[in-house]
C-alpha cells in the first residue's frame, strides 16, 4: 500500500498538538507548564489557579498537579499512541495524576486540522500494564533498554473533549474531589498491582538428621537447619530476587521452624475409661510431601492446649501444653477443660473421637494406656485449685481474670492457704498470754485477722472477726468465737490490705488487726 505524503513531519505534527493543548488549557483557566527538555516522561505539568473566595484560605484545597504527555498522530493511523517505556515509567510512577492527551489530525486544504482529542488517564489497567512491562524488563525478559521499548495506549479508551471546558471537566472527573485520597489510592496501586498471591517465596536447602527429623520439622514439631536460601519476589507472574537475607544464629547455624497450614477444622471428644468426656475444637494437618510411604504418613491434630500426632506406623503421641500453652493467657474455663483432659489421660486408657467439620467424617483414635504428664500425676489437684479460685473470687463478687500457667503456679499455695483460712481450717484456736492482764472480771477483746492472695493482677482479701475472752483471774486471752467478716477484691497498692482491715475494724468495732502470710 502506498502511503499518502504528509504535509508536515512528525516533529512539526507534535508541535501542532502541543500548541492546541496549550490553547485549550488557557481557554479553561488551566496553567500548562511545559517541560524545558522532554526527558522526564511528561510534556506539561498542568495546574489551576486557586479559588480566592472565602475566609478559610489556610484550609482550601489546591488543584493537584497533573502530569501530561501530549501525543499527536494522523487520523488514519492505527488508533493508538505510543510512549517509550522509560517515558511511561516517569509519567506513571509519581503519585500525581498522570494523563496522555491524544490528538488525531488530518491534512486540510490549507492547514493541518485537529479532528479529535482524548484524555487517557494512566490508572487501573493502563498503570498495571506499565508496571508489568517494567517488571519484565527488570527480570531481563526484554533485552532492549527502556528507551528502545514502546508501550501503546488506545485512543478510544480515553475521554473525548472538544473544548477547554470539557478538558477541565474530564480532569476533575478523573481526579475526584479528594486529592489526598487520590494520592493514597495511587500509592497503594503502585505497591500492590500485580500481586495476585503471596508476594514472596523462599526456596531452601534443609539438612535433617533422618527422615523422621525432616517429617517432624515439616509438621512444625522440631526446628531444622537451613543450608541455603533463594528468596524471590513474584509480581505479574515474573520472579526477581527479593534481596531478603537471614542471619545465622548461635554457632553460625541458620535454623527454621515451619508452621503447617491446617487442612481443615475438627471437633475432638476425649472419652475416659469410665465414660467421662471433655471436648475441644481444633484443626488437623497432614505431612506436606508427595508420595509418602504409608508407614511415614502423619496426621496432626492441634488445639490451643494439646497436639495429637498420629503416624501411619501406628505410633501415637500426645503432647499437652508446650511452649504455646506456657505463653497463653486463658480464661479459667479453658484451664478447667485442659486439666480435665490431664486427669482423664493420666487415669487410664482413653479414646479420641474426632469429627471433621467440612465432611462430617468421624473416626476414633485409642490411647491404650495412661499418659504421664508434667502438669500433675492425675490433674485432680489442679482442678481442685481452680475450684478454690472460683470460690474465693465468686464470694468477693470479682471476675477471675485470664491467667497464664506461670501465674497459676505462683498463686497456688497462697490460694490454698487463703481458702482454708476463709473456711476456718487453717489455724488452731488463738490463745496467748498478756502480762498484767489478770482481772477479777472477765473481759472481751475483738480482733481482726486478714489474709490476701493475688492472681493475674487481681487481689482478694479475707477478713475474719475473732472474739477473745480473758477469764476471771486469767493471765491471757483465749479465742471464744470466730466469724468471717467479709471477702472482697482489693486494689494493688501496698497499703490495700491495711486499708481493707481498717474498714472491717471500724465496721465491727474491733480492738486490733492481725495480718497473716501464707507460710
């Protein structure tokens, strides 16, 4: 096909388009600041004079700077305009709004005529295409330098405008009425476009002692040594090195701990030999390896308080507690459920009845003998301790705060002593001599005795009222009567126990105070 000879060359045609753009900007009150050298990917930075009306000049919003590349092509060309990839990068990447203005021209009888004008907003899919091309270039998929690669934009994808006012309206529609929000959205788009899945992946070379060690590591049960890593950033389906590095630990070894992704949710009912049950919600995981021999298959059931590890060889391991539990702060009912499990598995054979939630599939795993556990020999002592905590805090009208395993262990002896003190079986009757107390008449002495306990920052104090008598001619006082004055939650201040005792003393008209420890 023979191309018709044009009246002017490409550079002159571009000058016609730029002159037309400046004219339409001026007609709409827009300020088109031309780039001195077209090295930055844009021809113009377009501004608009601020509205001078209103007293709150310090709060008015300014028209955002718009970066504009003007492209002018002949009408009969393919309906597209092109930019070098280097120019497209510098146009699209700043957070300011970016546009391509595409003019289509025809030769007239005496002059070149502008036949159409479109404003192409470089956002959404167009911005994504620019970033995808840059990712491919950075990964070496395209050998040419950026200034020798081109990216095209469809002219009819833009908003047509015939006048300066229509140009202004198109800009305002594209930008919206929140310039700050626009920049935030574009910043997020620049950071997130092209990431359809996990951003980073790491290939590692592992060193294991034996297959069992490797399987334990992949199930999250043991750490494993890493001998080599290759971390990549995957965007638009193209991977490049991410630059992530890891520092070796003690002894110059880099250790990894895996966290398996659960296959699904399940409910677990543990049934003791006498039929008593306790229930849990959990997840289950399988060994993340293909073609595993049946004897090496693994099924790991995990709850917040225990793990049940079932192997294809028939070996079953129950791990109660562990590091996760030691760091957990749980409510009292959760601790009661756990210690009930401890009691059941310590007492004798148990059966784990498991139901997968998604499919409803049910199966049973028997433990044929009792399991020794570090928490206690039977779990009964721990359950009794929780009951005493509930009794004390309930009597005080206080809520038992969530607590850790360490906090429970630290408070155990004090809880036991204060509970016994409250029930009146901690101390023998009080009997003490007082020099010079001989009297011809019997007298009474009222005392207040106080004990307190703390669990997870919550303090409960017990106060009892003692009536002491000094018999006629006696040389001391003997306890005649005892009654609990009150059980209250008190503050954390050092003098909280003393203030508590003083309130009781005034209430019952006591003569003195005795504060007791748990020893």
